[in-house]
C-alpha cells in the first residue's frame, strides 16, 4: 500500500504555463522560475491567495515568506520578501 501511494505521489504532472494574471502578481519574480513546471499554476494560486488574505497583516506574511526563503536558501525569494 505504501509503495502504491509513493508512486501516485511521484506521478509527473503535465506542464502548466502561468497565465498573465499570475505573471503580474507580487510573486512574479519567484514564479517565473516555475513557469511551465507541473503544478506551477496551483503554487501561484496558493501564493496569490495568501497575499490577498486579510487574516494576517502584510508585514507578518512577508516575515513568513522571508523565513521560508532563508530556510530554502533561495536568494531571489528572500529579496522578494524584503521588497
């Protein structure tokens, strides 16, 4: 059962180019790296949904994004969070 789950999760997705709205988002610099990758549009929608949410202030969301960027050692993500 575990092997079957692993194979299902590793199944490659189809390339999904980002649409124009996703390319113009506040995370465009980060998302352009993923353009055309499987599930890129899903990731873009998740990031943009987080940015639009009014539950947390923008400052808190930027801090979360910066901490994740630093953990992943992603310099372009970290610069986007500091902007």
